[in-house]
C-alpha cells in the first residue's frame, strides 16, 4: 500500500472512513511508500492531511470536511506528484 494512514483525529466517525479511503485511493499510483496523518482543522472548518515520505518529503494539505472523495483523492495525487 503506497499510503498508510496512521491516525485520524477529530474527524467525525461518519466521515472518517470516506476521507481515509479517498486518501489511500489518491496514493495508489505512487511507486514508493508514504505515511499520512489526518486531523480536524477547527479554525478552517475542514481537516489537515500531513503526508510524509522518502528523502524528506513532507506536505500538508488542507481540505473541506465535505469534499467529495474524488476531490480528496485528486488533491492527494497532485501533492504526491509535486
């Protein structure tokens, strides 16, 4: 699995599975392993996604909690392709 989600904090349970699944789906194209942490962002009304990987790769993506899974997966793909 190219992205392993280690923790999901503060995201409502009814949205957690959908968000985590979209993050994993967004990283399926990756050729190396990445790690992700998802946390609610109460100041912006969404959530933050921290992605780390090889060679010091570290990016934070801010998303809305009601974004569609396709949007979340696309943002993850774009972030990994940077």
